């Protein structure tokens, strides 16, 4: 089963990787709910994609009520849900800092979005997915979740743990749960920040085994694999899509 006639709820799809996932699913016959806290970005992405198979809804993943309303609105519009992509995340320089340098409020903020956000979405989507076609959840971890030496990395380590736990918890409903751990990916926001410090070139030349930049397409293709029946025997896994980083160090 591919995307034809299936419906995906994608958080943070107003920009970057999530937006390109939305475009790809719609282009391949699926329906998409773009669920972003940045309503203007979500609406603009829906307009850009331009099909009647896309709906933009306001959703703050850190807020359980907001998630429940968004999931309900999306499922009502398309008659159910088959795929959940937990893509929304706080990331980049501000959060890639040593563990004890952020105060409690900042820690609560990033845990709310990157970790509890996934719990909120999984909980709200479960009853719809349980009735869905080849239901699958994919969450965005990060290669930093293997290094675990920054605040951001710790939240993405937690995403790997949630993937194992939710795979087991949701298996009775036939829902597969996997994650992707991207390396440096040239989404617009990441590129703007990482290019500034030449981080991407350093990654490509010094740390990756495959010496080219990672693209949003690399992540879209991994998502497609994990959400479709090519991966029907795979659950609880985190797939590194990072050009071999950090195996080299
Ligand atoms: N770009 C990379 O190099 C890279 C590498 C590893 C992992 N990732 C992960 O991939 C995901 C997407 O990355 P990207 O580069 O496309 O990011 P991005 O910054 O371009 O987009 C993130 C989106 O999430 C939305 N968002 C933020 N907080 C939210 C909330 N509380 N509720 C709902 N939406 C919210 C933002 O409005 C934005 O549209 C993130 O989880 C990120 O951590 C990215």
C-alpha cells in the first residue's frame, strides 16, 4: 500500500522537511493535514501545495487540547487517519547547547514540544489510526540523539525511546511505530543557520562517509519507506539517514 487514499497528519508541516513530506504524499494520491503552531506558515504551505486533499489546522503539539481538536478536525475532513508524522520540533543553535546551561523553563519548553508533543499526538491519533489503512507512525529523531551531548540531543534520544515504547504499546492495534534520525539536512531554516557557521561543509567533509549534503528528499524517501507496506515487517526502529555520520568519529 502506497499513499493513494490514505490520510497523513503531519506536525510542523508549514516548513522544511514536513512541508516536503506533505507535498510528496499529496502528489502520490494521499490526503494531508498540515498541523503547525505557525498558522500562517501552515496556510501558506497548503496554498503552495494547492490540492483539495490538503487541510491546514492550527496545532501546538505541546498542548493536549490543541492536538485533540486538530486531530479531530483532520479526521473529520478526510474520514479518518492512516499516518501520523511527528515532525514538529524545536531545534538548531539555541537548543544545541550543553545540558546544564538551560534553565528549568527552557527545558520544560523543549521537552513539551519535542517529547511530550509526540505523546500528545500519538494518544489523540490512536483511535483513528486503529481504524486506518496500514496505520503507521513516524517520528523525527536526530543523529544528535546518538551523541546525547546537548539539550536537543537528549530530547531526540527520548524520541528513540518513545519509538520503542509506542511500538510495543500500539502493536495490538496493528499500528507500526518507527523514527528517522537525520544528519544535517538542508531545510530552509536549518540551512540558514548552519551555513552561517560552515557546519554543513564540516559535516560533509570531516564527519560523513558520504560526502554530499543531506536533502529534505532523503528524509521524505525514508518516511515513504517506513509509512508504506515496504516496511510492513518493521516496527520500533530508528533509521539513521545521515550519510554515515557519526560512524566516522
Ligand atoms: N534540518 C535538519 O538538519 C534536521 C536534522 C535532524 C532532525 N531534524 C528534525 O526534523 C524536524 C523538522 O526539521 P526542519 O529542519 O524541517 O524544521 P523547521 O524549523 O523548518 O520546521 C519545524 C516546524 O515545526 C513547527 N513547530 C514548532 N513548534 C511547534 C509546536 N509546538 N507545534 C506544532 N508545530 C510546531 C514550526 O512552526 C515549523 O513549521 C524537527 O523535528 C527537527 O528536529 C532536522
